[in-house]
C-alpha cells in the first residue's frame, strides 16, 4: 500500500491490524473504504489520519461522527483490497464464516486489481462455509492480470504443523498467489 492508493479494508481483526500498520507507517494521501467498524472507530476517535490526507468512505451509506463526515462511495473505485479470511487453501480458495463478509468480499474482488489476504497461519489449509473466491476463480483472475498476495505469519507453528503449513504455502504459490511472511 502506497501513498495515493485507493484501498478497501474488509472486516476482521487481522485487517484491523493492517489498518494499525498503515497508521504507524505514516502513509499519506490514501483513500480508504472500509466496512470494518473497529477501523472506523479507531481512526475517527484518533483523527490523526485526516491530518495526513487520508479520506474514509463506506461501501454504502453515510455516517457523521464528532466533527468528521464519511462519504458514501462504491467499492468499484478501489483497486487494492485487503481482506481477512476464515480459511485459505489451494483446494478451497478464500473462505469466510459469515455470509455478510461473502457479499462485500465478492463485490470488491470483482473490481480490484490487487487482492491482499491478511490472515494468521491458523487459517491456512482450512475451509469455512462461504467461498469468496474458489481456486479456479483465483487462477482465472491471475491470468487476467490481477495479483493475489497472502500475508501471514508462521510464528508459533512448530513441528509437523510447520511442514503442513509449508506444503499449503507451496500449493498456494503454485496457484499463483504471492506469499509474504510477516
């Protein structure tokens, strides 16, 4: 994520930590759309992001909070997307537990050029109930020019579980997903 980007931040605690990293990095001149209430609350209460030219938008609707207003925007303008996931695997794709996350995730993925999946290692190799993107769709997206990144941390994974994690990461790489270990 770079200055001048228009980014959608999805729901979830891992994506909230991405927002904290954006704030800590001092990035400027961003347009952020989010349905993550924790991000909205943190940034609206702190207010420091507005001093750096970061604007906030909601996928639909509007909100006024203290002395800040958030405009309605449509997700189609956001070419970079950061989503959390309940499960990520080469066989199951990107999956979530809640259908509400499925709706917003599917809409933003259609418009995005860069998809960043931020999740902890415990979600790798697992499938949740709803598929945001099946493996065949990920492959098709990559062939059409989209870029998928998986940002995860293997911290705390040891022994046989580490070998399983490494095998899953290798399978995702073969699918065309760029893996970043944080």
